[in-house]
């Protein structure tokens, strides 16, 4: 019987946390933070990142409970496992923070992003842009004689791939919402 060929820390879907907390490998993590919906809370959370030199790759915020005045902040950030643990611990100490979840390590999750792409072009480039948009299931939400605005929803990787294909066809502008994410399965407790 041959040994399993599992590289340490390669699968975020593993039943075991195989990552070395002392590793210097940079990882991307999606954090979901539930906070009180009051003035200054977002600034305090963002201040934690900027004050310590941590980068934010994506940030989305919306109220999730109107009666309880709670909002959910979804942050995609990068760092070593030790830095990610430090970020989570420091977020948990901020007073209006109720919950901090690292969706990357808590199990399977669903991540989606919405983007708008303005693609300017005529002739064959215009036809090719429409063909690729159909393949990616992007919707045309505005059209003029010289440009299209496409709306696309999907994983950040899908959005990036669509952008790369549109670039040579006349990509003029991009607007992205940032990642919205939820853990899969039943919530216990």
C-alpha cells in the first residue's frame, strides 16, 4: 500500500487542518464579520487593516438584519497563516463585532461577485465580444452603436478570465462589487 501523496496545506476542503501556522506561504482568506450597523464601525474594521499594513483584496458591506441593526462585512485578504490568525483575533476584539468567520477554513463556501464591463468595438471584435459573453453567461445590460455593457456574476476567477478575454476586444471600463460569500450546508446552533 502506497502512502498518500498529500502536500501540506494544499486543500482547504480537507477534514484535517494540514496547514503549518508558522509557514511563510501567503494564502488568500475570505472572512465574514457580523457587526453592529452603526456609524464608524466600518472605519474601525478597516483601520485595523491599514494600521497594521494588511491588504484588503475585496470588501463588501450590507445590512443583513434590519430589526437587529446588524451588518455583514465580507473581506478577502492575504497573509501567512500566522497573520490571518492575528487578523481574526484582532477583529474579534473590536467591540461592535459579534462574529468572525474564516470561510476559507470552516468548510465549503459559495463565493460570488458581480461585475460590469464596458467593451467598445465594431465589426468582428463586436461579434466576438457577444460570442464570448454568451459562453460566460454574461448579460448585455446596455448597448450603443460603439459599445456594450456586460453584466456577469460568478467566482472572482471567472470574472478575471472574462476580463482577460475582453481586453483585446476593446475593454474600456470595469466595475466590480467585491466578493459576497456564505458557508455551505446547515447552520447549527
